[in-house]
C-alpha cells in the first residue's frame, strides 16, 4: 500500500487558498511569494507525478483582465498548462464566466461554453490545458466570498463610508462561501473524480442587489448592468447546475445560511 499523495495548493494567499487550511491541514500552501505559477521552471520544481495540486492561483480581477489580456492569459491559461505539464493530478478552479449567461436554465457541466470576457476566455483556455490530462478535474464555481476582496466587503465598506448603494439587479447567480467550496474541494481531493464539476452555494438564485440588501439590512437602488458600466461584460446568468456534485456526494451548503453566518462575522 502506498502512502497518501502529497497535496499542494497554489494561490494559497487567496480566498479559496485561505479557506482550504481548515479542511486540508496537511497540505503544502504555496502563495504567490512561494510559487509564481507563471514561472514554468519554478512550477516544475514544486511538484510532479504522484502529487495532487489544488490550483487556486488566478488573476481574478475581471476588469483588470479586460485591460491586460496578456497578463490574464499568462496567469489563467498558460500557468494552468505549466501546472498540468508536471504530471501531478490537478484539481483546478474555474468559473461561470466560461458561459455567456444567456441561458434560462442552470448551466450543466457539458453546456456549450461561450465566454464574453478576457477573464472568461483565459479561464476556459486554462480548463482545456488541465483537462488535456485524463485524471484531472476542473471545479467551476461562482460569486465566491471569504477572507479577501469580495462583493460583501465592498458593499459593507461603501455603507460604512456613507456612500449610496447602486447595485446590479439583472445578473442572477448563487453565492459561494470560500469555506463551503473548501469543504467540497477537500472531499474531491480524496476521490477519483475527473472532468468538470460545478460547485456553488445551493438554493434559489438571487441578484447582487438582493445580496447587498441582506448585507446592509435596507433597500438599495437597483440598477442594470449597463447603468453600472463595468469595463468587462458579465454573464446575465451565473447559475450553475449542481446535479453532478450532488450525484458524487459532494457536500453543498445552502447559500442563504452561509451568507448569514458570514455577515454575522463581518459586521
Ligand atoms: N472570486 C470569485 O468570485 C470566483 C468565481 C469563480 C471562480 N473563481 C476561481 O476560483 C479560484 C480562486 O479564487 P479566489 O476567490 O480565491 O481568488 P483570489 O482571492 O483572487 O485568489 C487568487 C490568488 O492567486 C494569486 N495569484 C495570482 N497570480 C498568481 C501567480 N502568477 N502565481 C501565484 N499566485 C498568483 C493571487 O495573488 P495576488 O493577490 O497577489 O494577485 C491570489 O492570492 C480562481 O481560479 C478563480 O478564477 C473565483
């Protein structure tokens, strides 16, 4: 009998990386200072066949990606290729932004992709690099919040500063607590699952404006995506179907419970 494989986490300083520590206490945590995933030599030296890598490093600033496609593709696409090329089993995080968001139905893992933004295109290319090897897994998630820069912290900071809240009300999705995602990833690390699986909070979809009102406890001004005017286009629907995750026994949490608990800790 062989010993358990070594588990390593890239992007360990991010929201998901931080949350994983509670669920995979024996993993090796590599933040950007410990491993720049854009450096193929460093990646090759960091892990290899026999290891399991949770690849959470990414350039997640969607509007920044739109402004600097070269940096987006280096961090989200080429880096995933470097990680996959080591021969380690890779569990890579990806995103609802690989879809165009025009579907009324929740997106299943095999629904046609059609990214609208540089971020989405770069993440899709990263998915393909990872899935080029048979044992690898892509975990698509959406609307992640945890210990880091996220929607709730931005809303609460604006509220504390006395700024009027104008929040997009025509994008639908389901928020995902980094802690819940980390529990699901820990489950998948120890199982022989490959391909693509969707993991988000469970429950009825909502909009960003709904979430802002939960955070501040009073009505906010509901605006359209156009009125908000962000540089990068966003999918109107980020609702990912959770049937495969459920069939695999992946632990999922109701987003409303997790958001309530998170907000209690942030207030
Ligand atoms: N956040 C979301 O709403 C969301 C939604 C869907 C999917 N995802 C995916 O989930 C994963 C984790 O997201 P997250 O919320 O934890 O994002 P995050 O908080 O932005 O964490 C990403 C981490 O990766 C690091 N990183 C960036 N470039 C790197 C490089 N070249 N080498 C090493 N590390 C690098 C970042 O460091 P710096 O801070 O120094 O840049 C950051 O610590 C990503 O794959 C993301 O695409 C996130």
